């Protein structure tokens, strides 16, 4: 059964195979990790599709099949953490190294017996003669260092300490001179560069959620607002629960101490309101983004009630009409989310019979741009031109002309009246007609202030309107199954990074434009 987006305007359609083909527990968009499987078990999987068919999977010990699936649910994140923790051997601390040097300089170096024992353990195949030579050479070097360093040290002490009783050498101890303040500053700067570079575990086909969360996490003003917000729930509704869990997740992701985090609490809170996300089926990332932003907006909305809208005169100036409708909308939808992501579109209808124009204004949360089906490569500007291209409304789509007082053939044209602070562009890759995915390479601007949207603005807006790219949600695969990966620019270091579930790797700007780009995030600059 095809799963169609609730928002018909987005045009997104995600096609899922029938449940009769596959068993419920066999859906996965990640490869099973072989170290979790015992050597006595054999398994075979199809590599042609991201869905695994249960009929092609054979396990000798079927009683432990469910436990194997449960162990692999973390998609390797637990294995990665256990391996990194078990193999991590910290270097000797600065204080211990200084103590060793002080002992060597003062003549209290470990005795020959301890040296010989350490050499015996480290060089198991050496003979007694080689061991004796090594020990004598080491002792001679120690004596030479003592002879060279001691006079210089005593000269410095004579100048600094006239009284020998107060000299540090009398106590056979040297105070290490270490700048702890400088070390703290270095650790803080290192932690700042690690902030936000945190992966998210795939807890069952949740790559669509992980990619959107990473892009929203790199939305600078939203993350800064949530990091200063209290993690406690601001209300009792489900939207407030989603906001509280997302705030906790953002604070952990930007703490600079986490490599990867399990987002199960956020998914549970979100699926409690939207039941379609309670399972482990694959979902459309752009549709999830709309539901998620709507929940955050509902929790942060400070409006009490919506006022009734007075009748709008068609003869009113378009600029005044746009301002009046935006003010009315802002009174009912007053939140941080609206201030960052919502813009305004102008829709102009023109009657082909009497040439009368009627203008209406509507808010938008993202722009769903069509892709040309005849070209394998195009530019983002071509998609924007197709979006605002004049459309003929005829037949059953004919609107009623207020001047003619009957249904007439009309033309419709869209322009952008009000630009949001953060613009989300959705490329409509999933074709409704053919139930297939369009693999066009859309060349979108990647540099700072490279996207100018002034040609697509209403005539009342003048001057350039620049946007800078900071996030991409890529979809690899087809309508039958796929995988989402996010590529985001760090707001502090300006470095691009790829977020593939719990794995975070460095990315490069020259490799950003691919045929997998699905949702683009731009910031107005």
C-alpha cells in the first residue's frame, strides 16, 4: 500500500511493499553486524534491496533468532562504544611524567634490578649478554645525565636561593611549573569543536528521524534557544512532552562529551501523538519534519485564541493586505518556530475573460519544488522557476470569478511575499504518477550567500535576498527501501560533517551536490 503524505501540497509519496511479502521483524535499513552472530550459525541476506526477506534468511539455531535481532537493534553503536572504551589506553599524566623526570635528575632513578626486570618482560627473546649490555648502557646514560644536569641545576639554585636550607634540592624535590589555566583553555576549545558532533542510534528504521534531527540541531538560533531552555515540561500536553525530550536530546548532543545518543525517549514521546511512527516502518523524512515542527510550535505557541478575520476587500493594496493577514496569523501562531521557519506566499489569480486579478496570501513552512522529468541534471534555480511558473486552471479546476460571478478559466502565479529566517526546500523526488523516485542531480548553491531569491519575490520586494546552505538530508535507495544520511555545517567551525546514524565523519563542500539530496536547509544572511 502506498503511504501518501498528509500534506497534499508537498507532493511526497513514499511507497512501501505489501506486508505479505515480508515479515514484520525482517525490515531493516542497516546491515547486521556479523560479530554478534555465533560462528555456528549461518545467515544469508539479499544484497539487492534494503529490505530483508524472511524467506531468504536461514539460521541453524532458530530459537535464538529473536535474541540476535534484539542484539543488532542498536545498529553497531554499542559495539562501537564498547570497543573504543576497551581499547582506549590513556597516556601518562603530566604530573607523573614530571615526577619521573625529577627522580631521574635527583639520582633516585629505579634500581638496576627493576630495570633488568622490565627489560626481561619487554624483550623475552634476548640473551643474558644483550640484557647485561643494555643495562650497563642505560646506567651509563643516567650517570652522564646526572653529571651534566646537576651543576646547571645547582648554579640556578645558588642564584635563586641564597639560603641552602630553603633550596628545593635539599628536600630532593622539584616543583613542576605547569600552566593549568592554559591547559583548561585548550580543553575548553577542544570541547567546543566537539559540540554537536554526536551521532544518533538507529533504533529500528529511524534514519529518517535521525537525519532531520541533525539538520534541526545545526539550526543555529533554534539550538541556542533550546540550550538555554529548561528541560522540565512546560505543560501536560503531548507537544510539551515532545519539546521536553527534544530539549534534553539537544543539550546532550551539544555537551561535547557524547559520541552517540539513543533517541528512544524522543521517538516514544513523538509516536505517542503520531501513532504512525510507533512501529519500525520506514517513513518519509520531509513529512516527519512537518509533524515535528508542528509539535514544537504547539508547545511553544504563546497565543491564546484566534480572532475572527474580517472580510477582505479585493480593492485593498496588496502590501497592506499581506501585512494584515500576516499580523492576524501571527496573533494565532506566536512561537519561536514560526518566527524562524514560516514565510508567506502570494497567490495571484487572473480571469482570462475579464482580466480581473484576485490576490491571496498564505503562510508556508517549506517550499516543495518540482523536478524536471526530462532532464537528468538541472539547477535549483530551474526548480524555483517551475514553482512560480504561471499555471492555467481550466476544466474542473476553474475558480469562480467575483466580477463575472461564474466559473472562468484563470491563470495562477505564485511568488514569495515574506522570506523566513530559515528556509527549508523539499525536492519532490517521489513521483506520484509513476510511483518512482527521480534521480535528477540538482545543482544547488553551497557557498555562503550563494543563493539569491530576489527573482522569485513579489514585485513589492527589492534588493537581493541571500541564503547560505547549512544542512542536507540525503536519501539513498528507491521507493521500495532506502536510507537517510544528513550532512551539516558546524555553526562554529564552519566544517561540513556527515551524520550517518551513530557515525560522524568529515565531509567536504565539493562533494555536497549529489542525486541523493532530498531536503535542503538554508539560513538567510
